C-alpha cells in the first residue's frame, strides 16, 4: 500500500502542515510507504525522511489569499499520482484540490477536513465549485472533531461518508532545568501561557484585557509573532499591564516545551471557527496543564478541552469570564489538581500520535481492500 499526503506548504508553520508531516513520518516509520507532496518557497526538491517516506517539495510561483500558487505541484502530481493507492488531501488548500482535479488520478481519495474557509470570502467564492467537486470525489471525509464534522455547513450532504480522526501528537517533554529558569524569571507568579500567531481570530485582545481583572499574582505570557503585535503592545502599555502581560515573540521549537512545563495553566482565547481544533491545547494537556478555552460556535475547540474534565470553557470575546475561569482554577488547589489529572487522562485517551496513526491505518486498509 502506497499513500500520498497532499497540501499546504513546507517547512511547518501551522497545524495542518504539522498533521501532514506527523502522519507521513508515523506511517513511514511503521514500514508503510508514505510521501508528502507540498509547496515550498525556493526551488523544487525531494527530501528523504526514511526508507519508506519522502517530502516532495514543489516551487511556488506566488502566494495569493494565503494560498501557495504552484504550477510545479500540478505537473508533479500528474506525473506520480498513479504510483499511489490512496491520495490523502488536506483541506483547506485550493492548490492541493486543483492539483488532484488536473491529475487524472483514478484511485481512492481521503479528504481531511481540517476547517472551513472562513476568512477568505472572495477566495471561497472562486473555489466553491472545485470544493464541491472534491467533496463528491472523496471516498471518505475525515474531520478532527465530531463537532466540526456535524456542524460544518459544507459537510451537510456528505455525512454518510464522514469519520472522526482526532489529531494526535507525541507528549511534550519539558527539560526541568529550562522550566526552572523560566519560573525563576517570574518568582511567586502563577504563569498563564498561550501560543499562536498574533492575528484577530486568536482573540488576544480579550486575553490582554482579561489581565485587568487578574491580581498581581499572575503573569500572562503570549508566545508568537504576527501583524497585531504593535497593537497588543500598545494595549498593554496604555493599561499599565506590563507587570502582568508579556509578549514573548517567536518561541523556538527548542524552547517551547519549557514554557508548557513552566506554566500553571494554558489559555486559548480564540474567537472565530477558523480555530477548528487547537493543537496547542493537547500539547499543554500532555504536560498535565489545565486549559481555559472558548465555546466558539461550530468549532471543535471546546470539544478538545472537555469542560469540567480538562479545564473550563467560556464564551468567546468575554474578558471577564476568561479572567474568572483562570482565577477559579488557579485559586482552588483541589480543583486545579482535578483538572490537571483530567487533562493528562484525556490526552492519553484521545490525543496520542499512536492512536491517530492506528485509526488512519484502519481507514486506509479498509479503502485499499475495497479497491483491490
């Protein structure tokens, strides 16, 4: 059985790319031939992962509306598609869909519906006919949460061929020395950590405002870069919150585990269903950290953070309730311990990489046998 993952771009910058790469590595490590076809800035090249997997990186002509335009990707897929038993398309990525449409591929197709196209209204208008074709063409549509699968308006007419495949990761393992170094920088503080691009749908303006309702016992650390950095810093400065909120900028992959280990609680303040899952939640849960997240309508975020089990969920765009949930958890040692244990247990039960790869192999084998 030979599998091809198709979508997005490399190197990894977001959740979709991380899932694609983890699947490719996870399957190839088990001896399943699995390659990953993706767009890249710079010249086309192939990168060997191991004896059973490789990255097939195609050069990009231009980036428009958050989409990598790569004619090379179309040409490469046409050339190689017949080498694969199953092609696994990761959505949203119009380039991946167009490449499949023009490839002439006749085999089985798995469509991984990570999220709807929410922000790019003009792009969706142009892409809608091709998206409808892809939904009809797919033999199976998998989603990361049952909520998104059931409530996405685009999936209403394909419910009979959907299945839930929660994202799974390897546990984050913080270095004790690095954790101690971070905690020593904020002595006596309860550290609230969050991570993501500084863009509107992450809701960081409400999280910064929530710091107004926290005591000086708290320190909010926001990791990530983005276009709202100056605006957020201006909010911090104008409200004299510099002693409670710090923008960390980009946190390197090497330093990130220590921040998960050092924090007392992880907060996801996102406000739009562009945030469909929130991988950072399960990274924090793997470290036994309670979560405060938001009940975004039609999103799977609040399903990932099971309310009353791994933490608390509050309405989006509500700074006071974000602060209240944070103080409720951190101010009650028994409740904190309950949610800490609940976060670890939920991670082990639902969100491990092994579980994701196991189920995906079951899905692939079922389709492969149907094809044979």
